[in-house]
C-alpha cells in the first residue's frame, strides 16, 4: 500500500480550508490554524487519517468488496471516473439518482434496461427499429448512461462509499447512513464530519487535492480487489484441475474394472469353447458298449405236438 507523504499533501494544497467565517465548529480538531482569513488544516492529522482510510479500503478490496466513488462537482468529476474505472469500482460522476442505495432493487431494473439498450446498439438491433422507436430508445439509453453508466456493473449495494464533497453529495451520504454503509470522505472545514466513518480532512475544492486523495483510496482498493480476483481465479482453476484429475482417475479405475471383467468373460468363453471342442474326441476314445446277446429262438419239435 502506497502511503501518501506529508510533502505530497502539502504540494497538492490539501491543507487549504475554507474561509474562517464559513467553518463548521465540528471540524475544530482537524484545524491547525488560520492564515489570511483561511483555515489551515492539520496535515499531520490528515496523513494519519488517510492511512487509516486506506487500510479500510484495502480490507474491503481484499475480500472482494466494492467502494462506490461519488464526486459530481466539476473539480472531482473526471478524477472520480478515471480512478474508479482503473480500480474496477463503480462510480457516480454526473448526477446522484435518488434511491440508488435505498431503493436499489428498483434501480437495478433500470440498470438491466441499460444493458439491454447497450446490447441493441452493439448487435445492430437499434438500427432496425422504426425511426420514432429508434429515437426514443436512443434518448432512453443516453439518459440511463448519464445517470447509471458508472454503476452499470454494480450488482448489489456497495460495501463502502467514498465521497469527494460532503456538501454536494448530501443525498448520497444520507442514503449510505440510513443503510449503515461506511463512508470515507474528503472533509473540508465547512463540512459536518459526524456521518463520516473515515474522515480525511482536506481541501475538497482544488483539483490536485481531490485527485491525490481519490487516487490514494482507489489505488489500494483496486490493487487488493485485483489480487482477490486473481486468487479467486487461481482457486477456480485449481478446483477445475482437481476435478479433471479426479475424473480421469475415476475413468481409469472404471476402465480397469471393465477390462478385468472383459478378461474374465473372455476366459470363460475360451474355456467353454475348449470344452466343446474336446467333447467329440472324448466320445471317440470311449470303448463301444457291449453287444446285446441275440434272443433265443425256439426250435419246433414235432414230437412235442404228437405227445
């Protein structure tokens, strides 16, 4: 896990907070001081808390979990999309669709519809529709891509939420809090840190600051998630190889049994054939049966009749 250094935080301007008159007193413990009416964030606290958030993100990725990255404001939009895609994580970079978490069952139907329209586009079905239906389907596809394109492969609510701006993403934070989903958030001096599970105090307005924090979290979760997938794939291949070997061994044993049975049957047939061939010879060699003596013939004696 690549830990972000104090120097990197300083160079990215993470320490610049909001104007002192716009601060949230709950952020007091993360503020180092003020300069020219601007609160200065304690980067030593940021360094420690960011490392803690990275450890949590790493743990989520190591068990195959997902973190939903949310950043719809202009400064964070491109970074959120790029970092999340590289990590293989879902993201929302345009507009948070109400109920994305709390009503995910309904939203998942719209995601399914998005996949259907994507398939139509790829296989040419969309072009075969009548003009009016094609225009309607195209508009529907574009709207779904805008709202749900980043979560198209999210099959269940995420294991955690990363938010780049607490003020902008209040609905997302509220939904995650309601579902007890852990929240990692880049939290500026004008934000309320109470709903956040892993606070990362820092400037949420500067592009470089957002980019540094987003990539720090996305990098570790993506790395661990990829390792999990590799291990899962290796385990699957191992199971397939074991099953193949067992099947081959079973087939070999069955073949041996069949061959043995065939040999026994062949031996029986040969024995029967040999016995059948030897039977006439035995009969030829046997002595002939004794001749039956001729029956005695009575000789006519004329003297017997006269007497």
